[in-house]
C-alpha cells in the first residue's frame, strides 16, 4: 500500500498519496515489508452502539434513551475519532497497522460501522469477533489487513476457573495468521478482569493468566512458535504469574522508565501490554501512542491525560481513558 497523509477537514478524513513519510525504526525491514508487522491494541472504553438491544444494564445505559444519552451522533463521532487516530498512526509509521486488537466493544456491528462508516473502509480490514459471556456485554475484537495477512483460523477461548467453570468475563480472542512471506504468527487479544472489588478480583485475573498460559502451551505443541498476546491485563507488568517463562513481556522496559497507558490519580500505569514468545522477543518492541488530539490537561494533577468519552455522566467527546499501544514485529 502506498504511503499516504491524513487531512482532517471539518471533521472528515481524506486520504491522499504522499512521499517521504518517516517510518518508525522497528527493525531492518520497513513497516510495509512482507516480514515486518505492526500490531495495535486499544481499549476503546464502553464502545457500545446506540440501540438498547436488551443486553443488560450497560446496553441500556449506553443507548439513546439511557442514562448516558448515547445517541447515534455521539456513536458516529467516536467512530470517526477512532478512525482518525488509526490514520494518524499510519501517517507517523508509514503504513496502517496490519492488525488492530480492541477491547470493550459491544458487538460485531460496532466494528462494522467503524469500518464502513469511516475512511477505514478503503484500507481493506476484515473483522474477527466472537460474543463473550461477559456480564457487561463487552467483547474483544480484531481487525486485520487482508492484503497483508491470511487468516488461518480463529476462536474464542473461555477463561476457566480452577474448578473448570467458565468465568463471566471477556473471552480471549485468538487469531492465527500467515504473512505474505509465509511466516506464521498467532495473536491473542486479551481483556483480563478488572480490579473492581479489590483483593477479591485477584483470582479472576490469575484465572485469565492461567488460561492464556495454557493456550500458549497448546499453540506451541501445534507448531505456532511465533505468538503475540496483546491487551488490557488490568495489572502492571510483574513476575510471579502463570505467564512467567511462557512469554517475554515487551512492556517491562517501558514500565521501568515510568511510561504508562492509563493515568490514575495523577500516575501513569502500564496495564495495556504486549507479550510474545522468546522467538520473537529480540525482534519486537512496544511503544505507547499518546495521540496529541486526544490528550487533555489533567485539572487535578500536573500533566496530561487521555480524553475519554465520558467523565461520570458528563459527555466529553473523546475515545478512551486508555492510550493505544503499538507493537513492531520483524518476523
């Protein structure tokens, strides 16, 4: 795909060819080379459609007549903001992300509107989505460029408790790909249980990590040596988890440097992460993307924070309290 620049005029994104865009140095290969991949993850924070489909309290709350007054216009504004962000990242790196993992989307329709109702339709993304048993009705999703990757299979992996029962949380979304160069990579999109409820929530995140570790082991036995796990892990990088020795956490150097993807009480925390198998670790790195048009002054603490869609019941018009993270992988 040719390099392009994004023009934002009166709220509309326009694409035009351009030469000389500086790409990110993610390895020896350019971002558009067959053996290099750019993988984006973004928690889109309550990305519901505007219709009350009877899916529970959150579905009603985020609807035209619900408590948040989540109208079609507000929904479409968020779609355009997400699209603008992805195109901005494409401008900065020289190519659109090959894979986009997202969290907190209500259903497949939301992803369809994101692609069909914005200039993203021109970039040839396909959707991978499964409904999950989450009690709030939110799922993980994945978009991939069909001209860059061939989908070799996809599945939803339930998070299991120690007794074997299914936890009512977001499934882990797994997609297996083959690149243009014939390399294979398995990518999972994760949104582990939150810390809501305090210490009692810890076993739920442990269950999600055990499930991910079991999945990694299964993929390795099936011959998928190249694995990447992206997502909102609702915890900062740490040791002493079931993932120790299974994956290398690409977020560790950033966390040590004080980088973060979410700001809480004036402090940046890196809960959105990327983990990979040792085979990819030396050829991969992660960065947090702070989009300049979606950062606002923190009125309580010094510094900037992401512009979210709502602050309590008040509509702000942003996208999320999370910053996206971008992973560069040379296969």
